[in-house]
C-alpha cells in the first residue's frame, strides 16, 4: 500500500481545515486522537476528508462534533467508531460513503438518539443499524 497509512490529530493541532486535497487519496485510516481541544478541531474541518481513500475511522473520547461533509464521498470507508462524547454529526458528514457497513457507538441507545444529526448525514451509506453499548438503533 502506498501513501499515508494513518492520520492522527495530536497535541498542538487546532485546525485541520487545510488538509491538502491532493493527498486525500493517500489516506487509508484515520485515528482522531489528542486532547479535547485538538479532537474538537475536526468540527472546523468542513470537507476535510471528502473523497479520500480512508477506510476506517476511530474517534477517541473527547471528540464532540463530526462536522459538515467531513467524510462525504469516502467510498472506501467501511467502519467508524464514535465515542459517547459526540453530540453533533453535521449535515452530509458521511453522505455517499457507500461501503460504510459498520457504525459502533460507545454510548447507549438513548444517548445516540439524543445526538443532533444533520440532514443527509447518512444518505447513501450501506449501514442499516448503529451498534450501541446496550443494543442497536435502526438508521
């Protein structure tokens, strides 16, 4: 496999909106980690990974928002792990992620149902249910 094997948001990063478009197709795995402030930088990242080759997303505790169109059109994305700290999933965040089959949410079903989910956030994805700590939620 050529290109980047992973992308991590780590200490000191406060804005990921300038992720280079020409390198998006080189990203295969995105692990979002760091302090709460750095993790929340993804909220500023409209279209950050749009159309990239990312296949898996693991958000660690502290991420509160997955912003507008952040992973839109990531057709190779198959799974995402969302921590219970997430309160907002923006409009079209995963729109067109046609290979997305697994969404695991670390919180309970009641918490998932309280998340503010934007229009078309999960449009044109293959997933039909969210796996929560205490059961599943139909999408």
